[in-house]
């Protein structure tokens, strides 16, 4: 006899903010190396990454509706 109360598979929760920060850090390190100041590059990378992550998260929310 099969169980009629089976739950559907859970969706994988994506951590868009961390993905965005990883992308932004790659961009920021490049900017920092170009400016000969890696500290500025890290700050710029985090700033860009947060913006990218927030955009990715909003886009995912729109698609899930």
C-alpha cells in the first residue's frame, strides 16, 4: 500500500546574495589590481556583489510567482 500523504520534493533554496558577492569580488579584485590598491577593490567588490545578489533574488521571486 502506498502512502497518499507524500510530500513533494522540496525546492533547493539558492543563496543569491553569496553568489552575487562572489561575482562582485572577482570584479572588485580586478578593479583593485588595476588601481594598485586591493583594499579598495575588495570594498568595491562587496558593494557590487550585494547589488548583483539583490537583483538575482528579486528576479527569482518574480519567476516563482
